[in-house]
């Protein structure tokens, strides 16, 4: 006799972000070329493009290199809420102690944007063709989109980038390799998207109105992909894995640090795929001079200045 209740109870209907996240996203493998179309989120057009913030830093709580742990968390600033990690990074950045200032970099917030994307041709992973994926991008791609929708190419592309019919324009994402120096001056390879572009309007084979409707209804609710944990969790984590290890009191601007931790590396760019331009985007001396006088109301502006746009994984 089959116990249906027991079996049915085991079916996971809850969206498990940790497990499916890599399948949901476009595979941004270096060397790949992916052609597809941007999709509007018809249930809420304002959420068609979703910008979010995140943190990714190495825990300092574990001394053994082999057990070093990277902590990845979405930032509450995404929803304009208080973030203890951002708060710590800004306080550390505001200090006059250059070493503490440097240690504020790895915990800074980063920014990315996500959009639904209909894959027409994924050269390295043809199994993705005909599927809706989430396309995650940073400033380089953003500039290309801006140019096509609001810049000089507005007349050619404009709102056509959102269409699946014959008036629509596909986007060809080209992921190339670029050698550049990282923050430590070491030569490294990065992904660059600068040759990506929108293509002239074209008809997609076998596309019908019914199919368009079906695809648009199958889009991801992007906001739901960004799972922000409780402030208490972030607070405890940043304290235990970072601040406690560098003697930074949460509510005070630190002036000292212990020598052992001073040489901790800044975030490894090798762990992320970034463009050289974005990697070298560190605050200018000009910014540094003004930083000491910053008011809390300017916090968001400061965070914006300090953030980088990187593809986290
Ligand atoms: Zn944050």
C-alpha cells in the first residue's frame, strides 16, 4: 500500500535558491557567445530589471588556509534597509588608520543587475536554447544597454530590445578573456564583455503569439531570487568572521589593529569574474580627503562611490 501523504510531503515546492541558482543563471563562461532577447516581466513591468547589492568576503575567523571560508550575502541596501556590513565598511573607511581603511575594502558592497533572458543560441551549452534564464551583469553591459535604449542608438533599438516578435532585436553576449593587473599589481585574466552588442531586428524561427505569451509568463520573479537574511544574522556574522579579528568595535571608529591581521589579503579577484576597468575602480585621493567629514545622510552616496560591479560567480 502506497502512503501517498508521506510521498507527497517529500516533494519540494519551495524554491531552493542555493541549489538551483546556477541553473537559473546564464553561464558566463569565458569564450562563450550567447544570443538571446531581454524579456519584460509582464506581471510587474517595473521589476523587469532588478538591481541588487551583495557582499562577498573571506572569513578571518579561521587561521588555517585550507579551511578559509568565503561568506556571500545579499545586502539589505537592495531594499533600502540598514546593512551592518555596509555600516562596518563605511566606518572603517572613514577612519584615519590606513590599514583599517584597507581592510574595509573586502567587505564593501557590490552591485549587479539581473534581467530575464530568452536564450536563442548558447554556443557552449546548446541545451539552454529555448529556455528563459536570468542574465546577471555589471557596468560594462549596462553601458551597452544604455547606449541602445537611451543613447545614440535609441532610434535603432530602443524598446525593440524587449520584443520577441520580428520587430525585436537580439542581444549577442560575447565573453572574452582580457589580461590585466589586479589590485595587488599581479597580472591576471578577467572576463570582458565589451564586444557584446544588440543585433538588427529579426524574426525568431517558429515564434508565434502563443509562444511569446508562454515565454513571458515563464519569466522569473527576479526579486525573489535575492534572498536577504535577517539583520541579526549579518550582524553576528560580520562581527565573528571579521570585526572581532581585526579589533574593530562595531560602534566606534577604530584607530588600531593587530599586526598579524594587517597583512590579510584584500578580496581575491581571482574568485570573481571582473573586468579590468571595474577592478581598478578604487576611490580617488580626492574622495579620501573628503571622507572624514561625511554625514550619515550621505552614506548611500558614499556606498555608491565605493562599490564595484562584479559578477560574483
Ligand atoms: Zn550591505
